C-alpha cells in the first residue's frame, strides 16, 4: 500500500530549536490502568504509556511483560521500545522467548529502538525464529542499531521465504550501510520482477531497495552517504536569509503493508512523532497511534526514509519535532 503523510509542526519545539525533548511523566491515574482487572484496559493503558513515552512507566510495564494476557504483554513490549529506557533491556530480552508471536516481535523491535548493544547477541537468535514476523522485526531491530556484525546474517535473510523478512532485511542493510551488501541488494533488484506483487507494493519495495542501495558506503568514501546520528552540525555552510519557515517535506517514501495486515484486511493510520535534524534528516521516529500487525514498525521504517527541508528560525536551520501520519 502507498504511504500518505501529513506533517504538523510542534510549535514550542520549533521556536526553541532543541534536539532533546523530555516527555511528561504519566499521571498516577493512567499508570493505575495497568492493574485494571480487564485485559483490554491494561492493553490500552500500555499503548497510551508508550505514546506518552513516559519513563516513569518503565518499571510497571516491565511487570506487565509477564501479564497472563498476550495482548497486554505485546503492548507492554512495544511501549517499552517507545520509551527507550535501557533499564528495560533485560526484561525485553526475556520476552524474546515469549510463547506469543506478536509479543516476541514487539520485544525485538523494542530492543532495536532502545539500541542497547548488550542485546545484539540475543536479538540475532530471532533471525532463526519459526515465525516470519519475529524474523522481520529482528531484522529491523538490527538495522536500527546499525549492527555491522549482523550484515552477513541479514544478507542471508534476503532469500527468506517470507517477503516481509526480505523487505525488512533490505531496509536494515541500508541503515547499516556496509558496502558488502551491495551485490546482494543488486541481485534482489534484478529478481524483483519475479515477485508476485501488486503495482503499489512493487513500487514501495523498489523505492526502499533504491534507498537502501543509495545509503551504502562505497570504496571511494570512508563515510556513509548520510550521517546516522543527530549531531546538530550542518554539513554545508547555510545559505539562507533571515527567513523563518516550518519544516517541509523534500522527498517522501512509500510504506509496504505487512503480509499479515494484508491478509487480515487491516487498514488505517499510524501516527508518529519524528525528530528532523538541522540538515533535514529524520533521526528518530516514535509511534503515538498504533495499528498493530507490524504496520507500526513499517511506519517507522518509512518515516526514517523521508528527507526534509529543515525548519528555519531567522535564517538558521533548526532541529525540530514533527507529527507524521502514515496511512495504509
């Protein structure tokens, strides 16, 4: 499915031009929802806490990672990934062995969002999981962490029986940027015509493939095509007047719906909050409104492929937060 995105500038952050944002703590009445007798309320509370990115909820969400209801465990794992508190790493590693497929997948994705290098060994085992959704989420996690040690494993995943796994491994290789993946990605590009895809899905797959190949390092360059972390440093001397403007999109990216979402006929919108650096790169993207079925993860992947014209404040580029809607 194609990606449609709408952007709304977060005004206070735009004025300040700050890199960091400190989410407000979750009120006690919201945290109390994790102890509600109804599973759906506990699940919805976990999703709400993830959207708030409330760090004071970390310990309570670690407790609900072992809730008797699988949907609560999954929502808790996903929420911990949005909060990105390293204190949750060990609990999420344990959740990689959960009997529920969706919980394992969300735990893997969450570990990628947190980025604690101590989890890479445990994560790599997820590439051998029996369920494609877990293998796919693990690939994305390793890409988010830019784990160069996983390049060979991810290249092997380009031949996975699941299209989802192949797609996410391809995206991850682009994030890592190692030139060793060039031949494998070119081979995948040559075999794209053999895949049974709709026109829209083929366009999304091909666009992500081209973006991944463009992000690989080359022998002629010691650095990746684009920096991977927000530094607040502008590569070129800015050539701006004293203008002030909002951040605008320069190049969009399509999102590919997951196979399980397509089979379940799930459509709708994933909302995100993205951090756009002063050079127009999307640095991080956090989910504020979920769809599930792996679509939240795909929305993050798509958002991180966008390119922006940065916001200007009196002629100076700003690092800014924007709200993003990804429609499937």
